[in-house]
């Protein structure tokens, strides 16, 4: 009888991938990144363990959205005080802090628990084509 293989944290091999976001659609890119962060692209995937890899995203400010999302999509946050609800459009967010757009999209696709908070830390977002992770020897991720 064959025993079921169960991945342990010590068995996980982490790789580094670099993704160019220029011209990529926001949601489609976010789902691919979330899949890599979770580790679902590996045969050793285990939903109870963080088996994912690191993802470096460059040119985050050149993300593409369809339709009229730049004007219509809104991001909300609350200060905690009465009347403290703030909102910002996607266009304004891309001008102010372009990496937050992709970060919010990917974070929404990860588990809402301690495991998800651990996974999102493996996402590195940068404006422009340069990143400081050359020592990790990242390879381009092919979709």
C-alpha cells in the first residue's frame, strides 16, 4: 500500500521569480502571482503549509486595466474615527502609490489568516525596471 506524501515545512524549496507588469491586466496578473505565492504551481502543494515562492514585480506603475476602471474603481479605508471613511480612485492611487494597487489585488486572493499574512510578505513590488534582489538570482516567470 502506498503512503500519502505530506509536505513538511523543511521540504519546501523556495525560488525567486521576476515578473514585468508592463501591459499586463491587473486581475489576471494578480491571480497568477497569488498562485505562485500560495505554491499551487508546485506538485508539493499543501494548503496548510506555505509552499510558495517569492515574486518580484517590476514596472508596477504600468499595469493595465480594462473598461472605465481608472475612474470608477475606488479604494476605501477608515481612520477609526467617526466620519473617517476615506476613498480614492484607481487613477489617483496609481499616481500616489502605484504598488498598492497590485498589492491590494493579490492580498485579496490570499487566505485571510496567519498563513496569508506570511505569504504576502514574499511579494516584492517596485516602480520602474530595477530591483535590489539580484543576489537571489530571480528567473523570469513564464505565464
